[in-house]
């Protein structure tokens, strides 16, 4: 997907995500949205940026994009920022004198704010489990209408399971023709079904926007019996079968 200049299916997909997010924000109080993927290099960071940029265009909407991939942050590079010693999440957690305003940067070109990961962390769990991290997200929730978290992938790392209590919903980014079905299923099984907002396919212009919308609708209605696995496989095969490689 193109960075901050989506066209065609890409643009329509982001509009659908923002429409659903705004609807859930109004109906269910969704404010903190985690953007993740089953594996690395599925396009979650670019998707996070574009979703934040699209939400920031909504009337009277205040949006914060958070780089929560504490292991291998790529957000600064994607935004075109040079590597610097900017304060971020880890600095806020370790320094009780810092406020949210001290660690947030503006991205004026697209009218949203950015919170970087901060100093590199060898043990992200220690950061994510701190009370100050909870305070950080609670303050962000009060200050912003939408908080978009660019999180680590689900399968290689357990970080998303740690932050799940703080997140109102998860959007899973999947790369067409690349992400294995087995990895998608494992990622979905790891998510609380009540927090599954939908799946965003990228890297394929042939996917119909109405198929994506249908899938997000299905994901919000399928939660009652807990039988996610078989129903997931059936819907994925019906809508996107040719785009999902089988497990190797």
C-alpha cells in the first residue's frame, strides 16, 4: 500500500476502516485501536500511518499515532524522520516527571500527533507491564478521539497479548499472496473475539472494497458461539481464497 497517498482499493479500504472506527467510537466507545499482523513485513506500519491520516481528516477529530513496536520501530523511517534521540514511550515510563505532552510530536502535514517508542528496549514486557504505561494510554484516551497503536506482529511476539486489556479493538493487516492461512488463523485465535474489528488486505488491487466491508461486518456478528476457527476458514476461503497461500 502507498504511504499517505493511497488510491483505488487502498483508499476505499482506509475509508471503510475509518467509517467503522467512527461508528464503533460513537456506539461502543472505541478509541484505542491496535493495528497488528500475523507476521513481519505484512504492511502494518504503513497501514497504521494511513489509517491515522484518514481519521485525522474527520471533522473535529483528534488523532494520535503510537509506535508500540518497541523491538524494531520503523515508524520514524516511514514518516521520513531522521533518526534522533526523541523521547517516547520508554522514556515516559521510566521518568515520572514527563507528561504526555513532553513525549508527543506533531505531524502537521496530516494533522495527527505521533508518539514514538523512545529509547530502545531489550525487554518490552517490563515497559508494557509498568503502571506508567497504563497511565500513558489512559491520558492519551482522554486527550484524543482516536489512538492508533502500531503494535508488533501477533505470532512472533507476545506483546499484543500484554496490551490487549488496554485496547478497544484490533485490526489485522494481511498481505495478499504472502501471509499464510495458518498464521492468520493463529493470530485470530489469539485475539479476544469481542475485540476483533476486522481484517485489512493489502498489496492487491483486485480485492473488492465491498468484500472487505462484508468481512468486518461478519467479524462483529460472529462472536456468540465462540466457534471462530471453522467459520473464519469458511469466510476467508469464500472471499479471499486465491489470495491466501497455504501453509508450507
